[in-house]
C-alpha cells in the first residue's frame, strides 16, 4: 500500500545498520509500524513486536506479523466455503443482501445528500458486504480470531486499488479515475513463519514502551505536522466498521484519540525524549527526515544523553533534490538513520 513515510526503500539500509552493529540480537520491535513493511521484512530474522495507533495498521500486523501460518478456515470449509476469498470475490451483492446499514455505500459514494466520490457504487456495496460477512462469520463462530484479522487485512490491502483518490484518503478526486471502476479483488497474503512468538499492538508508543523489553527498537515516527488519521480515515472506518459520526466534505471520522504528539511542534521533542528514556532495548535505530519537526541536533542530543556515546552513528540518505529553474541545487533532503547502543 502507498503510505506517507513508508520505509520500503530504506529496508536494505536498515538491514546493513543492524548487520554491522546489533551483535547477538534476536528480537526486533517496530513501534510505529504503519504498513508493516519493515516488520515483515525482518520477520524471518527476528522475533517481532509491532505496533501502531491506527487500527487498520494493527489489523495488517495481526495478519502478517503475529500470524505464523496461513489460516485454514476449517469451520468455513465444513460449511462448504473452501476459500473465503474466492467466495467473497465472486459474490455480487445486492442491497438486500446486507444485514445492516451499508455505511461505505451510504457515505463514500455520491447520493442526494453529498457528492463524496471515493468509490463506485458497486465497489462500495461490495466493501460493505465483505466487511459485514466477516463480522457475521465471527459472531457465528465460523472463523477464529487470526482468520478474522486475516480477512479484514485482505480487504484493507485491496481497497486502495479501487479508490478514487490521488494517494491518500485526505480527499477524493473530482473526476472518476478508471481505477475506481475495477472490481475490488481480495488476494491472499504470503505469511512468513519464523517459528517465533510475535506480538502486535494498537497503542500509543509512549505507553507501550513501558511494557516492552528487547534487543532492537526501530523508531519511525511521523516527522511533520500532518496527522495520519485524516489521510487514511476511510481505511480506519472499514477496519473498525463502527459507524462513526462523520463530518465535513470528505466524511472524516472524529480522531481525537489517535492524534499524535509526534505531529505537534511544541510536544514532539518531549515525547521522543520520554520514549528513548523509557526504552528497555539494547539497540535503537531511528528513522527521521531532515525536514522534520525535530532537528538533527535535537535527536542526536536525546540519543547520546540516553545511550553509549561512542556507539552513536548517523547515516544520511539523500532522497530528493529541489532545483531552481536554472538547474542550480537549492537544497537537498535527507532521510536520517540514527543508531545508538542503549545499554
Ligand atoms: C512514518 S509512519 C511509519 C511508516 C512505516 N515504517 C512503514 O514503512 O510503513 C509513522 C506511523 O506512526 C504512527 N503513529 C503516530 N503517532 C503514534 C504514536 N504515538 N504511537 C504509535 N503509533 C503512532 C502513525 O499512525 C504512522 O503509521
């Protein structure tokens, strides 16, 4: 999935840093997990702990990190549904097939009340049908907990491919992109079995940190004042399916409880300092941007005050260049990868 701040292009740099510095490490904690790309990449090498404030990230984590085997859906099989994804993909629902309010259909496809054009009518109805069917199977005890999260995660992964957006759900497009008319299709995940106990959480990092202990702590917080929830609110609502009181042109869900202090200039440094101070981990790796709310110097100070100074390291990875019209380089941006040994 396309995600603001995804570290999919930094995986090799992180791996290199771990290989050169984290002797004897057996566990890895991805405490701002987002898409789970980083946690998934390191799952074959370490016991993984993952976490994020967003529920849809948690669902992806439960499906791909905590889960070590592809669910076999044995109870559904007994009810003649051999592959629930095939069943859900092939079913063409009508409005009468839905057991409760089709929330996505009513709120994110245009009607006489609003012109929110996030989905085609067919896809919106299908999303509601799939989400309600998963809930029904859970209530009827036809799926186990891991199967429940796996199915929601398959839906979450599939939704962006048929969404009428320019990258995030912050706004829908005014014209219809042809992507929106493709039929939504759920696909199976490849599940890595690392034979270890992996654990996923849906908590504030600064609360969770006091409950954890391990070898490598990977910290990839938001780096600017853009909160994540408004950019992914539709995915969060599909994930929770909790009929929120939405508001405004884009049908935003209230998000006070998932507002991140890491996105607030006056709060971020204190929050980051507490996180590092409370971290009961041997090695700390921090991803950040040279454009971030905290400066390179501020991060360096927090790390060196709480870790073994001689082990401190900073790798700067250029990722974009802005140029004047004449071609002269104005300034370049860097992805930062900080490292320190904590104890
Ligand atoms: C830069 S993104 C992480 C991207 C991730 N490494 C990836 O590759 O997909 C930051 C993440 O931190 C989460 N977040 C923000 N504040 C948080 C907090 N206080 N506790 C836990 N997660 C938080 C956001 O929801 C977002 O998913």
